[in-house]
C-alpha cells in the first residue's frame, strides 16, 4: 500500500469494528499460506487437528513461543475481523497481506470470545486460544506504523483488533460465505 491511514483516521473507524456481530457472523475470506510470503485465496478449505488449514505452512513453521521451536499448537489458525481489515485497506485484494488464514465478520473481543470459546464454521469447530496475536514488523510495513500502534493500544488489545489465534477441535470443510456461529458450552471432538 502506498498510503496508510493515520492514527486519528483509524480511531474514527473504530465504531464500525465495534458493531461486528457477537453471536453469528460470516466467513468472508480463506487464505492459505503454502510458503513464506505466498498467499492463495481459497473458496473452500479443510481444517483438521494436525495441519490446521490443510495446505498452509503452519505445521512446518518454527515458533519462538515453543521451547523446541516447533509449530505452536495454539496458533494453528490466525483470525482477523473483516471490519478491521476493511478499515486498514478498502481494497479486498490487499487483505491477504495481513497474513491471517480466516477473515471473519464477528466480534473477536476478549469479552465476546474469551479463551476457550468455540466457533462452528461449516462442518468444523475451532477454539480460541490464549496465545496473543499482535502486529509485527511485516504488519506495520504492509498497513503502516499507525496501524500497528492502533491494534496494540490497550483498547486495541481488548478488542483484539489484530485478531486471535485458534486451534481446530473438530475437522471439517469450510467455505467462503459460511456462517460462523459462537457455540455455547463445549462439544466433544
């Protein structure tokens, strides 16, 4: 992107993000990352407990958050709110640059989806984990330094503007446009 929004411009768009649905939303975009720096937009994807999003490089990526550097089991999926990414870039063709796999129109805040919350998407079920998802240098490079600052403010962290991490609880098929439904209680995998 050549022009980035300033912090005041981002703050002015916060109410749109806050108006995200709380119990039922939609899956707006699925992005597979087969190799570092590569993005494939999918109309459907398979989620499973071993690979996360099948075809994605999560299972081969080292993590600085595990003692042995293996992929972090609570970071299989990265999820971002579509209203936030639309604020950062009105051009949907640039959304995959955020690096997340699932782009969902749903309130991702800690209050609405505390760690352990489960979401049904298509025939799959995922669980929000406690691992924080924060803006990195690549995020700032792609969407601007003010965007990184914005998502990491105390309100930005509480609202999880940069997104959430999740793991697959129940394998299944997902499609762009699927309903994303917050589950009450827990289900057995």
